[in-house]
């Protein structure tokens, strides 16, 4: 058995002729303003997501947060010399964006993921993936993804993570959907299917000044992150938007619509906060929309929702990004129909790069031993691994052919979806995505691999 395991770097898919790729850190110039490459990158990202063209003032706010996170910005650029020989070259030169604007963008940086083990695990987060509509489907994404995954392997990262605009893009690169969230609608009236809780109120909910909350949001989130499997550390964007400093519609303005409440427990500690906004007098029924709600336990979450639902004039609450799975709020309601799930979406997608480090950092349902044969179309972590869990902690080693009596096979995308416990190995078996030798004990694998609660990622990036 080989306890020293090193994943393989994937082969980098080449760019088409006339395109060049450069990776630079997000940076500010000597005057404290974004450097030209970072500014052009940020503008191209906004444009790629069909957002308005960033103003200089907006860039002066957004680029420093990229730099604070240590983001590496990979841009793909059109070589002007090549373009000048093409029939479209003259038009591009006269009417196109300046050559410093990339036609492909891809940013990555590191944050921790709570995988349920003793310590959070380092993850390479990928964001700002766009390709100009005029240059799509000629392998730019494939190049950026393979070259940056190669860098992540070289840097020793155990996994990569992203959130997606479309579910069809990233499975081919070995990413599997790993957490989900639900949109909730709550009937805040007291009649019919209206809101009433079985439990008496606990602690106090206070209305606070949003502009004073940036540190509170950070500290509360840090406690939530430490206690929530599936949580990813947040970027500075959250503290600025959450405290009203940045209006998401225009980050150079304050968001004057944001309102904030905190739940103060009987011992004086803060158990959670909700940032929310009123949707306006013309919206019927009168609705409060929760922009962000982070609570360190179910009791504080229920108290925050109780407070919002009992505000005068408010007839409906909408909570877009709530934990999927069993909800204590539903069980606490006198009438469970006061709470409706309006939609469900995947959030975090994971790409395992190093199964040894990654599996050692996850939570386990029970002790046991099994082996996993992993296939990986990028070749990064294809191989067989023996996993032995004792006292809740796993020892994982790669092996050349020696397997345990409990031997299972799956691809790396499936492993990503199983990793945080969002889906059971038994469901994956029924979907035909994990197979086993004839004598394997699926019940034992499920007891070991599956987890009693769903993971929750409250971070979008
Ligand atoms: C999604 C996007 C980045 C793809 O970039 P691209 O350079 O056209 O992708 P590539 O040419 O490298 O395609 C690589 C593979 O993915 C496939 N693919 C690309 N975009 C896809 C999509 N939206 N749906 C399904 N498959 C897609 C390609 O067909 C190709 O498949 P192949 O390997 O079997 O040939 C680009 O279309 C885009 O900018 N979209 C709008 C912004 C966005 O949604 N970004 C993603 C944010 S998470």
C-alpha cells in the first residue's frame, strides 16, 4: 500500500490559434486603484454575466476585494497580430473592446470548507467563469479549467469547488453537485394556513442599525461555518452587502432598503441575524424578503423567523436560500402548510483532486472498511483507495490492485456528490452511478458513508 499519494496533473487542453492565456493576481497600482489588467478582467466578467459595464468607481470597490481574497485572475486574450490577418480583424480593432479585455475569464482562490471532520479543509474556489459570446465553443473554458486544475494539483489542494449557472457544464470536468438549498415562502398572517408556532419565544429579537453590523456578520458567520457541514468561508462581499454598505444593484451606493435583526439569547450572546427588505406597498400580499439569515442553531433561526412573521402589516415572508432537508421550523409550526417550499437548487459543486486528504477530512456515519476504485476522465485521481474508519476518523491509502472484501467503483463526479452527505450511496446505486462486487454489503457501506443530516452551503461565489 502507498500512503504517500500524489494526484496527477491533468493534461492542459490547448487554446485555438490566435488566443493567449495569462494568469495574474488581482492587484492594485501604486495609487491604490485597480491595475489595468484587473480592471479589464472585472469588466469582462460583468459583461459575460450580462451585467452593466462597471464604472471606474465600481471597480475601485470590487477589485480590492478580489485582491483581499488573493484571487488569481486567468484571462484569455485575442492576439492582435493574429486577428489582423483575419477578415474580422479590422472590425475588432476599430469597434471591439481594447485588446487588454479578455474574451475568457476564470478566477480562483482558496477558502476553507467544513467537510464534517475535525478540521475544515482547504478548497480551491473557482468563480467568474465567462467566455465572450463571439468566442464560445472553441475550447476556451476547457483550456482555463484544465490549466487551473493542474495548478490546484501542483499547489496540493485536495479539492476544487464552484457554484454554477447551468447544471450541464461542469460534470465533464469531474465536479458533482454536493449541496442543495430551498426557497421558502411563509404565510405571515394568522388566519387559515397562517403562522403560529408550538414553542414559546426564547430570547429577544432586536432591530439594529445595518451600518454597524459588518463585524457581527463576520463573527456570526464564523461560528455558523465552524458548526455546519457543507459551509464555505465567505468573501468580503457578504459583509459589505449585508451591512448595507454596497447596494448589489450599484456597489457605489448604500443599500438603504436593507433592515437587520439579531437574536439575543438569554445569556446575552447573539445566536443569529437576518438581513431583509420590504418589497414595497404595491406588492400584494405585503412581503418581507430575507436577503441573508445566518443562525448558529435552529432555535435562533426559528426566533428570527417568528419575529419577521409577526411584524405588523407583513403578510408573507420569502426566504430564498434555506437549508434543504428536514426543517425544524416545519415541525415547530402549528400548521405546517404555513411554510411552502417554492424551489430547490444545487449550490456547491465539488471536484475531488486528492481522495486521500479529502476523505480523511470528511465526516463518517460509522466505523468500517471498504475500498473505492475511482475513474477520472481528466486522470487526476484515478485509482483504487482503501478507506478504514476507526473512532469516526478515516485513514485512506492508495493501493495497486489490493482491495478489501467491500469493494466499490464510481467516478470522481459521483464522489463529489457523495462527499458531504447530500445523497446516499444507496440512491447512487439505484441511479447506476456506484457499483460493487457481488458479495459487497451495501447496508454496511451506507452505514459508514451516509450521514444523518444534509449539508448546507450558505455561500454563493
Ligand atoms: C459556459 C461557458 C463558460 C462555456 O465556455 P466555452 O469556452 O464555450 O466552453 P468550451 O468550448 O471550452 O466547452 C467545453 C465543453 O463544454 C461544453 N459546454 C460548454 N458550455 C456548455 C453549456 N452551457 N452547456 C452544456 N455544455 C457546455 C462544450 O460543448 C464542450 O464539450 P466537449 O468537451 O464535449 O466538446 C460560456 O458559454 C459562458 O460564458 N456562458 C455564460 C456565462 C456562464 O454561464 N458562465 C458559467 C458560470 S458558472
